[in-house]
C-alpha cells in the first residue's frame, strides 16, 4: 500500500477502540463533533502525501530506502542533517498548508527513532529487528501513531516503587514466552484517539529495582484492555464567531489506560533494561523537542501576524513603543526559527542515526516555553482591550445594532470595520480564549517542563571546556 | 432610604433599559442566564451593607458625614489616609466575602471623587453643586453606578477631530438652556448593564479645538438614546465542572452607545473646559488604579493558593525549584499588597480630598500588570499539564471509567483523588480557561495600559531631586 | 560623654589594633591614604550628631529614654513604627548630607537589637543584662561598632562540624568562669577597621552538635588575638578625574581573624544555645536588610540622577525609548522607597521591640538586588559609550588637545562641554569603574544573597491563607 | 611581502603619528606602558599568521584568490557561507590562542567589505577600483587597520546640519581635483593607535542636504591633521594580583580628530552619494555585529568557566539553585554560539559578496547585549562576596598573615587555597573590576546600541509573511 488515502485512514479508525469523552462512550469517533474534528486534522497529513501538487507530495513522501516505493517521509529514519532539515521543513509546511497540526506520525516516529538509537546502543539484535519490522509494517500500511510517554506519576517526590500503589508508572505485571502483560496509564497523549498504533516509551530513568518499569513497545489502538479518556476540545465554529472558511483544526489529547494489556514479543523494544531507560527517555525527548520547535515556528508566526495586523488596523503602526514591541515579537519568532534550523544543521550521530543537536534543540524549546507568556502579553498589549470585550458575529448581524457597531468599531480608515472585527476574532482565538490558555499550559508542559530542558542543557553544554579556559586565565596548572 | 436591599436593587433594573447580548435584545436582565449572574454578583454588594454581622456592616456602611444616617461607605469622599485604608479594605473584603467583584459603586465613585477634585480646581461653583447634589442623590437612593471612560477611539494615531467621523470620541453635539446633547460610544464599561447610573468622564486630555469632547456628566441607565451591547460571559456552572456550591461570580462589560442623548444641566460636571480634561482623566485614573490594585490583592491570593495546593497535592512541596517558584509567587502577591497599603497610607491632598498616592498606585498597577503573565506561568508550571487535559466531572461520574480515574489520578497519598480533581478544576478556571485568558487581557488593559502607567510614573517621580543629587556628586554648580 | 566629636572618635582608633592592607601593616589607620578615607567617612556620622543645624542634630541624636541625656539615635532600641521611620530617615539623610555611608553604628545596632530580641525569647536574664549593659556602655562612650556575622565557611555544602578543619565557622574553643575563648574568622565586615567595638553574631542556624558555634559577643577592636585584613579601596581622587570638592567617601571591608580571643562573661550574648541561633541570625538579617534598603534609596537616587542628566546633556530628554527607560529607572528607585517606608510603618513586635516588617524588608532587598544590574544597564544605555572611552581631566587640561575636546565633546547646546564631562565622570564612578563593579557584587551579596531573601519571603508570606482561599474556590471542605 | 612579522608590524608604528593618553603626548607608542600592551595584543594577530603550527597558519592565512600567494585571511572578501564560517572560526580561535582580541584587521575589513557591497550597488566603477586597489595594497603590505565609524554627534536629537557647529559629524570641507579635505572627530575607535590605516565610514543615514557628510575613505594613521586621544587602560599586572604568566591583553580605544585632513581621490569610497549612506552604515553594521558575536563567544566562555570553577571550589557544584544558574549561564553562551554559527551558515548575497545573515546577526548581538548584565549577575552570585573583598597577592605573600589566609580562605577540600584565590582573582577581573564595568558598557554600546539592533530586526523580519498568515486565519481576503 505505502500511501493511504484520507478515506482509508478514517475507515481504519472504526475498529472497536474504546474511547470516552465528556463522560460518554463514543461509537464511531470519525462522526463525533469533537473527535471527528481531531480526526479531520490528522487526516490532513494523509491528504498532503496524496497532494496533486508534486512539490508538496515530494516533501511529504520519500522513496523507501531499499525498495524505492513511495512512503511517508516521517518514516525515513534520519541519517544526516539533510534528512533533519527536510523533517523540520515538512512539519512546518504541514501547518502552513492545513492550518492545523496533522500529528499522525511525528511523535510516533520520534519514539521509533529513539528506539532505534537505544537498540543500537544496547546491541540487542532482537530489539533492533523488532523495531525494524515494526517500521516496515507502519511504512507499508501507512499507519498513524501516537507516542505514549508520560505516566500519571502519583506523588512526584516518590520513585515508582515507593508509591501508594505500583501502577502510577506503567510496568510489566507478567511475562511469558509469547509476550508481556503491562499495566498503568499514560496521560496527555496527543492525538491518541486518532492513531492506529500506540508506541510506549518510559517516562523517565528507572533504577535497578524498577526494571519492570523499563519497558517499551507498540500495540494497536483497539487492543483489548486499552481505554482512551479524552479531553474535551473546542468543537466546531459557532455562529458567534467570525472565522475562516475551513473547519477549526485541533488535536485531542487522551489518557490511555492499559488494564493488563498483552504485548507480543515481537512488538517489544525494551523489557527490563533499566540501564538504558535514561537513554531512551533522553533521546526521545531530543527528537520530540525538535518536532516541537518545528511546529511552533508557524504557530507563533501567525500569532505575530495578528499583532502586526492589529497595530495596523488600530493606526499604531508607526508608534515608537508599538514598534519596539513588534521588534520583540519578531525577535521571539525568528530566534526560534534560527535555532530550529541550527538544530537540524548540526546533528549528533548515534551510530548511523542523525539526532537533532540536543543542546540547541533544548535551548530552542526553553526559548519558546520560557518566553511564550511574554510574547502573548505583547500581542494582547498591541491588540487592545477589545480582545476581551468584542461584540460577536450575531451582534454584527442583528440589524438593530449593526450600524452602531459599523460606525463605532472602525479603526484606521484604511480598513473596513468588518475586517477589523474578523482580525479581532482571530486574535481572540490566539490570545484570549480557552484555546489560548490551553496553549500556554502545553507550551510550558508539552515535550517536558522547563526544568527538564535546563537539566539537558547543563548535561550537553561544554562546561569542561569553559573550566579549562578559566583555569588558563587564572594561571592555574 | 440610604441602604437598599438586594431585592430593591434588582427591581430597580427592570426599568426599560435597552440591552443586547449575543445578538439578542434582553427583556428582564435579572432573569437572563449571563446577565442575571452579573446582577447577582453586583447584588452581593447590597447584601454586604445589609449583613447581619455588625463588623461587616460597619465596614460596608458609614454614617453620612452630616446627617449621621447610614450610607454605603463607597459614598464617603476620602478626606485622609484612614478613609483610603478603609476603602481598600472594603474592596478587598468584598471579594473575600462574596467570591466575586461586587462592583456597583467602586468605579462610579472613582469618577465622582475625581469630579470633586476637578470641580474644586476649576473653581466653578455650579459643577461643585452638581456633583454634591448628585452624590446626595445616589447616597439617598443607594444607587449602583458604572464609570464610562474609554471611548472607542478609531484610529489611535489621530486626534478626536482628525478622525474619519467626529464620533470616535464622545462629544457634545448640541447645547441649550436646559442641558446638552451628546453622541459617541464608551467601551469596556464594567458592570454597565447592572448599573442605575452612568457617569461619563473624558478618556484623555483634550485640546482647545476639542472643547466639545471635554465633557463629564451622569445619566440614568434607561435614558432615551442609550444602548448597551454586552460581552458574552461564561454563564453558569456546567455539569462538566467540579465547582464550589455557590454560583460563579462575574461582571459584564458593555459598550454603551450614546445616540444623541440629552443631559440636563444639573447633571453636568464638565462642559468644554478642555484645560481641565487632563486633570480629570488623570485623577480618575489614580482613584481607579487604586481600586484596581485593591481588588487584585485577593484575586491573586486565591490564584497563589492554587499553586500552593497543587504543589502539595502533587507531592512537590519540598522540591527546591518548586519552592523557588512559590517564593516568586508570594513575592508577586505581597509586593502588590504592600504597595497598595502604602498608596492608601501616603495620600496626596487636593483641597480637602485625599487622593491615593499617584506614584505608588501607578507602580502597583504596573507591578501587577507587567508581571501577571509570569505569575500565571509559574502557577501553570507548578500545577502541571493536567491543567490542560484533565477529565471532567461527568467522566468522574461515569461508572465505566470512574475507577480508572480514581486509581490513576491520585497525587500525594495524603489527599483524595477527588479533592485533587476539584483543585485542578479550580486552577483551570484561574489559569487555563477562557476566563483566565480574559483576565490576562484585562490585567494589561483595564485601568489603562502599561504605557499609561509609565507615563504617570515619569510625571510623578522626583526626577528633579535625582538630578540635583547627581549634579552634587559631579561637582556641577 | 554621650556625644563624641570627630576628633575624639579618630583619637580612639589609635589604640594598637592590628590592621593589614595591601600586604602591609598599618600604624595609624587615620593617617593611611585608604583607611584614613574610610575613617573620615565614618567620622561624618559624628559630625552629624554635632551638627550646628538643630534639625540635623535632632534627627541624629535623641534623648536617652531614662536619663534624657542626648545619645546617638542609633542607640534608641525601636519600640514602635515611629522609631523605625526615624531610623530609616536618619540613614537616608546621613547619605544625602555626607555623600557617603557613615556606617559607625548601623550594623552594630542591627546586631544589638537582634540580641535583645533573642535574649528576650530565651528568657535568660544574664544575657539581657549583658546586652543592656553593653548598650549603656556604647551609649555613654558613643562608640563606633561593626557587626561581624559572615564566617568564611570553607566548603559551602558541608556543616561546620564536617569541614576539613573546625575553624571555618567561628566557635568556642575554651570556657572558664571568667569567660570564653573563641577562634575563627569573619569576612566582608563593613567598616571594621574603623570600629571601636566588634559585635559577633552566628552566620547561620546551628544544630545541637554545633553548640560551640552558637556564640554571640562583643569585644573591643584592639583585643589581643584580633587581626584585620582589609580590602584595598579606591583611594583618593586622582588628577585624572573630574570630581566634586569633597573627598571621596568609602568604607573598608575587612576579614577579622579571631586567634584564640578571650571574651569576658559579661560581654557574651549567646553561648551554646543553638536552638536560638536561627532566631538570632534571622532577626539580625531583618534589621540589617532594613538598614540596607534604607541606605540604598539615596544611593540609587543619585545614580538615577546621572541618567536624567545625561539624557538631558545628550539632547535625548524627549525621545520615546529614552523616556521609557527613565520610567523604568524611576520605578526601580521609587518601588524601593515605597517598600522601605512600608517596612518601617508596619513592624512586627517581639516583646517590646519593633522589628521592621520582615516580609516587606526582604521583598525590598530582593527588589534592589534582583533588579540592580538591569538598573545599571539602563543607566549605561542612556549615558552612552562615552562612559567607557571618555578622555580624562589631564587631557582636558593639556592645551595641545583642550580645544579639540571642548569642540567635539559638547552635547545639547544648553550645557557646557565641561559640565557634560563632569557628569560623565560622575556617571563613570557609578556605573563604569572598579567601584561600580564592586557595588554590583555587594548588592547581590551584602545583607545575604537573593536565595536567602527568597527563603525568608517564603517563610513569612501567608501561604496558609492563600491555601484556604483556594480550597474555598475549589469547593474542598 | 604579504605576511609581516611582529617586529615589522611594530616598527611600522614608529611613523610620527600624533597620540595622546592621560594628558600626555606619546613618542614611541610601542614602548608606552599602556599603549605598548595594546600594540602587543594586536601584534598577536601577526604572530598567528606566522605560527609554526600549520593548522593555525592555515586558518589565519589564505591564498590570494588570484596570485595564490599567502595573505592574511581577513583580506579574503567572503563569497559564500564557507568563507564566513572560516572568518568566525578565525576570530574565535584568535582569542582562544592569544587570550586577547588581536583586532588589527577585523573591523577594517568589516568596513572594506561593506564598501565593496555599496560600490557594487552604486555601480560606480571608480569606487570599486579604489576599494580593490586599497585591498591589494593592504594585502600586499599586511597592514593593520581600524574602522572609524562613530561620530561624536553633539545633540543626539538634531540632524548633522542643525547642530551648534557643523563638525559634530565628520564632513567634507573642501574638494579639488586631487582629493577632498575632511573635518570632524570619530570616537570609541577600537585599537586605533595601533593601526596603520584608518578607514572611515558614515555613522548613519544622511539626507540630501547632508551630502557632505556622506563620505568614506582610507588614510594612513600618520596623515597630517590627525590626532589620537586615547582612553587610559588598565596597564600591566600589579604585584597585588594573582594572574597568569602572560601579559594582560587589552585594546585601546581612541577619539580620532580629523583637523582638515586631505584625502587623495584614489583613497575615497564615497563622496556625497547620500542615497547610499544608509546602505553603507547598515552593511558595515551587519559585518561588524558578526565580528562582535564571534569574538564574544570565547569571551563569555571563559567567564562562564569562572562560575563553573567557583561553584566547584566553593563546594556548591551539586546545589539545586546553583545548577539552575549554571544552566542559565550555559544557555546564554550556547545560544550565542548557535546564532553566530547560524548567521555564518545562512548568508545573504549582495552581488558576489556573502553578507552574514543580518536578521540572525542582529538577534545574536541583541542576545548578548540584552542579557549580558544578567549573565554577569549570575556569575557574581555564584562566586560569592569574596569577589568584592578578597585579599590581594601581597597579603598572601606577607608571612605575618599568610597562614591566616591559607587556613581561612580554603573552600572545597579538593582544591588548594592558592588555586581558589587565583580563580577569585580571575573572576574579579571578569566581573568585579574596572575592566568588567568597562565591558558592560561596551557590550551595550559597541557595534551599536540595542535600539539599533531592534530597528534592524524589525526591518529584516518577515512581517509581511506573518500578516498574510494572520489574514488567512482570520478569513480576510
């Protein structure tokens, strides 16, 4: 098969998976008002690899390295900086082209690439083969995947084995010749209900006594014992909004409960090798932060655009302190872009796999997470209080008050009141809505907290080199 | 009368006022799902002045300075720091006691106090009498007021008289012996639809050629020609939320359109005296920022409490970087409290009226506005990603998945999963919801932008004194 | 005696004390080029209490609470907010009036006030009497004191008893009926060589096993076994500088070595009561941070003045981004002033002693320390690169090149080139000199590091109150 | 010749140039205590191109593009990203290898490269030839150059032609067939007294009426009418310092006065083409900021090393808040390195000349300037108060007190007290000395102020692209 159509993808989700949202069990997720939108968002990724535009198609697909048949480019394991440059470009373009984050393969391949690195370092043939076979399987069937990493964690100050119960971290509860049985729950799993396959990776380093928690594997989404409990999303456009012509884009995060789930041997990538749990968690984090900094570039560009537009519409484009703020806004966006490109162009090789530069990727992630709220503040500041109190589309359409709004809500005479209101509504979605608050939180927490990035920066920075230079300057032998 | 009951207040709002929300005209605003909640929030202020608890009643009422009859304490024009200390205490307590901002008199008296200062400086008897008579009228009838200050402004880089049309700033369009006729629209007017009286103040300094824009007056909310167009609020609790037992508190902002509204002479406080427009705008801003810093103290305390609680519930209370963040959170709150008290204790006298210290009030406002987003980030950081993806109350109540949630969403063993979920939902309302995003914007824009505060800090700070000291140090005569 | 003259003070320093600076032993410190300047700076404090201006004299002296005789006001143990308001005023005025920090009694009384609080809490009569007698002694003889608090500490990650040797923290090495013998070294001790008496306080909390380290006492500066090793200061004005007419002001820090120093019983304020070591360190810190925030107000005012002046001299007074920076500069200074006053006006009573509000004092200290470098940056930014590369006074006075400098180094035509150069030199001293770098370091480290202030903010802030409020909002019983 | 020796270079400076420092005229600058050190620092650049190590020699020299003869690599006009990567590497290595900034050709070629770009854009053959001939001349004679850009500016709010006198900006006062005569003064000119040639470039955009100010040219340092007035530097090591074995490295900035200096026609690169003054100033700024971000990388690395070392020596290497600060320190350094490399790897082509990416170069410059003070604060915080009060080398060598210092100033038992003191002294030079304060100022002002960088970021960032994306999201056609 190699490249599936949107319809084939959707059909594959009607597989009996057990999904709950807002307290209700969902039959066909593709038909659910919220989950359907999430499916549609992921489906755009399939549309891109079937694009009639050859430039697009050639970006989103690539020849299978051995057979030469077209496969989705996410399934190309990066071997050099060129592969990483194409990967970041693909992620950035997917958002520009679809208006959403069609995350059907990004995070899954972040996991899988990390699994390859670790299997290589462990030197265990079986795991290497399992990973390779799994890759061939998803390539051939063009599957959507999610990456299940974060455990629910219980008391954050306690190790997995010291908790009230042993299940706060996902672990092996049984093993036999055919496979293993696992129990636990993974949380915050992006686009999980819209995936075909779930890839599990440990959430952190495990110790010797926690070997049962050092486990990685892949299972289909409709495997027995698996339940998805989803966050409620925004749902469709309402008649109160000015909005563009296409449906809103959104992904749905879920908590995935593994209630004694059986995993066959050949789907296992780690099974007790606690010494490598750290490397797996760490390498996944690097790949995943690289994905994150990639998708954030267009996300923050469009936000920056709202500020540029509103400054213009409000007649403030030439005002000194507004220009100063626009420079800060542009600096935030472009520093992110420059670092993202730099992480791709300066990879670290693990065997024959090119890992995005971990130091730069972590600095880029910390840049966007640490300064995002300030960026949002600048946009809110430029847009004005109207973000908070704007009338809605049905006010506009009510003839009783339409003329008042038309008359009084104009800005610079160069633009129509209606365009100004449309831009206000776009800006609202981005910096004054439930979604915008949600994104503040995910900016801080998705792909690891800022504390995690600082830890990795400290681990990767050349402190020894600094020290040697300082000793030289001090005259210390 | 002096002190009205909640019922008397509500009854007074059924007066034929013209109110629109979400595109629809509202008959009885007290019965509307959103506006009714807003009315209920303001009504709490009336409940406080009728409190059976004498300590509360004595804080929220005061003897009329001449007759000795009880009136609402907001109607006491401040004469000394003690009055201001009681005013800030009253505002802070009102929020603690009701869970909301019962803003029926705060902003109106901010306007009125400023009008008194300016009438005094102008030396115009008539305005002084008008203001005094109006004060007696609202005292006697215990009226709720809103302060209508911000004009819609059109192109922000242009003066009122250079705009596409003359109405972007409210102005006098006709005058006769009996009064004046005004046209324009005021925007972002807090709790406007729940007010009995609207007090209008110029939004900025006006020049000589803009004398028609230098206008201040008060009119009843049901005056002919007035239309309220309201922002949509959150509405009532939903079955998806964990929440406390009382209804949600909320105020409703409105745009107020003045479509050739007649104002009788004795309701006018400024009418063309453009030279004093600056003083009026400036003095109002000082009083109003003092109100703002007062109500923000308990607002941010409860937010800080969510961080303290979630650190505890997540088992992170002793972790170094979490404690560091809690210290930053506490420092933000307590610096605000200290500056707010200092502004009350160190007033500036204009004639016999005590104005809260303008320098300190502006620094306090800039403190909370400038650092609010960082404060929110710290809370989001401590609370964790669960803020964004938490299951809802109906998930919890669905027996199919309840046990999973109970089992997996526990934190520190000292607390129940249900309490942790309740706290997560409270934290969501405060830092991960449409309301929280709305508050980010109002924090930046309500009571003037940060640029406005910087301007006033520069105007009020003793730059000359600094200069003299520096010249001394430089040896310059 | 009560009030000594400058000469009496200077004479008292010729007492055989053992002082080293720049590798050399100093005979008469009053005659040493650097130390003499330091003595002169401290001596200004004596000049103030002998001032012919009654307003000054009445600020710097006060009637002895029992005898009514005039004593230095530093020797008034604060009983209420009024005393603290006068204390901060006195400190601030001393700098304005003398151009330096005449620290002869500030820190010593910070120690002594803390000793009173702790003696009260311990309930040990003997210590209370000792402290009281010592106070009467210094009152009567009008002595200059230094406060010796910070131990050298060795390996900062180890407790006093785990170090390579036991002397990294000052401790008792012998005790007998007459007194105790102590060993150790105190470091960074401000104006130590210019003091008559040294008061020692523990540098931190001590544990039960470290009881010998829980020691507090006072000894004369010329006590046998005491050596001062001083930092080199800037010395006098050079011919290369433009400068004012008075000598430069400066204090000299010293390391004080206690080489088996005998302390008589009646000079001891703590001797093994490790349980109270924390309270003593903590209360001293509060008093001392209050002193710090007081002296910083005029220090940063004069720095701010250089920015105001240079903006003017460079013709930039009306430029938007410069005004924005001046607003930030003023906000920094005035927030410090407001918090300092607030700490005085809202004290905490320990028995009958008024301790400056610890929460506010720590926030104020953290404010000035945490934002000082940014403040310096703003001043450097406004002043311009000429700070770094300015010609010196002897260039100016060389007729070969004088006219070039006169012609080319003018700024705004309103000011002479010479005045501009004088201001540049003043600004250099404040933000581009060895002294300015020194002050950056002391701003961070003097009166405790920022980490120490955060710890105290966390300890003093009403976290419980926040928590209760959050639980109310969450509906948790 | 092509590559000169250190001695040839020094000899060439004894050419009768007119140099003043500290009010005195200097005969032979190579023999002057301060200027000689500056010459020695620049001379290291000549040593590098004569290095016996072929790797070094091959980095610092390159074959002449036409003749193939070795020339200094600075004289290679960049044609592609590879050339820029080598240029930044060369700058960085020069500092690592010599401990100083051997700035004999960096800034001069920044000017010359900009002159090439502008000559190309103007399409004036004569200027292109002049620039090329000059390049061949400096290549052949291996000359040291300085770039004279910043005018003294007078009243910063006034245009060149509105000033008190016309000379605040350098300008043409006469022209004839042979050449032009110029008057004015350039200030802050790095390593000017140690240069053979001075290249002049306009300090800013000029208008039509200011055509005489649009002038660029090169003249030898001993040209009649030129006077250098130098800043005083630190001079040699003193016996009070612990220091490494080599002499201190330092450059000397000078004000260069042009007192009716004649410039022959063939040395002129711009003469009245005010329309291109902006491009010249702007292109120079880009090249020069690229030089700046390059030399800052090793400069801040060694500073970071002091923090790493002192954390270790103080026993604080594992403490949470110290590690957090070290992560911030490393993040500052490595973000700078990553952006610097990115600016080299992603150049903008002007004709056949590769200009470092202007957007990234400006962001990198703003990064290091805007956050430098915070970086310094972190280092000061980690190093401790001992930075301010450390005893000096002669204290250490005085046997009276040596043992005290040895005993009491140890830190972690793993290191000797002497090494700790050496490191303290190195850290002092970097963050607590006149030099460190000087570097704060140059960080802010050298290579243009932060306001200048913001302006260029705004000019270079793709604001239009953001706007189009936002309009798409808003549904605006």
